[in-house]
């Protein structure tokens, strides 16, 4: 009996396993705060100036710089904006440039090129709302503005048709053909077939000259006459043929060429 352990010692924990204290959890290291962009002050000043003076007070590269703020959040965009304008010639030409050509400029990645094309698409959509379902002949300046925005900076010829209803309201706007730098094949039969499908009673032909000079060629004049003649028996009138160039536009109807 003397060798048996005393129950009082068991109660006091003499034979209990030792208690190992739990290691204290280490606090997570604090995340380093991002240093403010060294260009933040310049950006805020440019934004404030835009609010006060509006876009007319801005050079092309400055307006482009504002657009690039969101695409390039932590770099100086002034030199990039200048490089883009120097390369393409103007603010509008930058927005109208092909994404692959934009990315040839050092510092322009895919995101920047995509963002610029989104802005271009938004501008074109805004201009199109000024003519869609409206009497086009009384909104001629809006028509020219839209055609300039969509075609003036294309590097290949496009042949576009504006289809009108009996009230000369725009019912469709379609690119029929895309050609080379100086030629687009146009087929009068296909033009009239599409006009009949859309129940159009009049059309306006539009194409661009990538060279920049909107002066009509002999081929432009002859093609316009053939399409106009094809529309006579079908009661589809050709109101005009507009040629768009970087330096302006020409109306064949205004020149009395058909």
C-alpha cells in the first residue's frame, strides 16, 4: 500500500502531462504603402485646367495626354502623347490609326491601343446618333462629320453606303467593300440589290482616299454614273457621292459630275 500514489498528488496534477504554452501568433507584416505618383501633381493641374478652360484651350497632345492618364496610371504620358501626335499627325489621326500601327510607337502596349480605339468608337457612335433616323439632307454637316470620323484616317479604301427612306431619313449605314490603298471594287448590281433589301428609295455613296487628297478620279466619276443609272428603273435615287480625305471632302453632286 505504501508504494501506491497518493490520490491527493494525482488531484494536484503531479502525474498530469506538462502544459506546453501555445506559441503566440505573429502579426502579419504591414503592407507597404504605395508611394504617390511623381506625376500626380501635373495630372491634377491638367485636369483642373480642362475643367476651367475646356478642350479648345488644349493642344492635340495635351488632350491625348488626358486620355492616356487612365491607360498609363504611373508613368509620364506627356512624351508618349507627343510621340503619338508626331507619328500620326493629329489627335483625330491617332484615334483613327490601326491598333498594330499604334503599338509600333514605343510605350504603347495593347491596353493603350485598345483604350484609344474605344474612345474612337464612342466618338463615332455619338456622331452617328446625330443622323440616324433623321432627314439626312437637312443635316448635311452632321453627315460629313460622321463620315470624316469613320473614314478619313483609314489606310485602305472603303466604300460606304448610306441608305435612306422616302423621307430621306437614314435607315442603314454599311461598308460594302474594302479595297487597297487606291482602289475599291464596286458593283452597281450589288449596290441596288442591297438597297431593295432595305426598302431604301435613295442612297448616298461615300468612299475615302487614303492618300489624303479627296479629288475624284475618272474612275470615281464613271462608277458613280453607272450606279445612278442602275437605280433609275428601280426608283432608287443617288443623292450624292462624297469622297473623304484627310485634307477635306468633295461632293461629286456639288461639282456637277453626275
